């Protein structure tokens, strides 16, 4: 540390507001503690000690009002679709959605009148994580993809 201090005396760091804002947003993703079907078990496992999402700044929150990520983990039935939409609406902006598993992405094997054939029909989806169910490392990859997307987001409009 001492070597670094001597190497760059009185240094100034230049960056952009977009970079700082996006860095803050991507480094502290707080998903809702919310699961629908079997994929939720993999999501829970991802948050537990073996995979430890906390080390990436991803910490599950007990309320949609404290969350900025919704992981749709499981089969969305038409009866339950209004609950998913309500929870999404209760999340403050900016917010993101990960569609986890083939059921959430496209209805999966449940091509029936009772199942929503893709959660994009209810809420805007940012990242799809395929699999039945996707393993925890696949969900972690999904979170990393979401972080990449947030990092490249244009927060402030150019005025020139
Ligand atoms: S994708 Fe597979 S594991 Fe996930 S909710 Fe559907 S049936 Fe269950």
C-alpha cells in the first residue's frame, strides 16, 4: 500500500456519473424472497451457504418494496399471474426481472389453458435463465448477465 501511495501522489480519478450510478446499482442487487414452484428450490439453494450470493452483493429481501430484482422461479399459472404483476408493481424503480426455468420462460411442458406461456406476457423480462430446473450456477450466471446489462445502461441523457 505504501508503494502505491508514493507512486501516485495527489491523484485525481476521472469517471462519469453513469459509471458511478451503474456501479452502485449492479453491486447491490436485492431480489425478492419469492418463489413459485420447483425452480424456487434451486433459487433458495443459490442463496444458501454453498453458493453464497451475498459475496456478489446479492441479498434477498423480504418485501417487494425493498427489492429491485424479481426472479420468476417456477410455473406461472393464469390464476397467479395477477400476484406476480402486483409484486412487480410494488417494487421501486429501477427494477429488473430474471425469468428462471423453462416454465417461466415459455410455459415449459405445461402447454395448457391454465399456464401463462411466458412471463414476458405479464412483466418485462431482462434475463432468461434456461433449464428445468436451472442449477444454482446457471442462476448466478443470470445475475452476472444482469449486472453486465446494468453496467452498460445509459442513466443520464446526453444534452448535446
Ligand atoms: S422449469 Fe422445471 S423445475 Fe422449473 S418450475 Fe418448471 S417444471 Fe419445475
